[in-house]
C-alpha cells in the first residue's frame, strides 16, 4: 500500500468516526464530502485541525479550497504534497 493510500485510509476512518453523516452512509475515498453534506464549512476546520495534529503540518488559508477538501483522497494528496521535502511546508500562518 502506498503512503497516499495509507493516508487516505486513515483520513477516511477519522471522517467516519467524526461525522455522523459519514457513519450513516457507506462512503469511500472518492465520494464528495462537500456535495454530500458530510463536511460543511465548520467541518472543514475540523478536518484541518485533524490534519495539523495527526500529520504535523500546517494548512494555509490558500490551501483551504474544495480542490483539496472534496474527497478523502484529495485530502490525502494535500498531506502528501505538504509532507514531500521537494515542496516544503509554508512558514506562514
């Protein structure tokens, strides 16, 4: 299993544990979290807090876009991008 797949699985598990709507549906890594209503704007902040604590990274305001938060897989890709030493984490708050 690739690091992105492992990260996707961890994020998906956390989403199911955290969001009641995710518990009621059988969601997968490519389901739209935003369109389905599983994650709303406040939920996105919860996801950011989880990512920063779990993966020890900083998510900037510029990165808080639907592109990165649409699915569990897109969130995992953001984590991979932020964890890649070729693309160092932003130092801004």
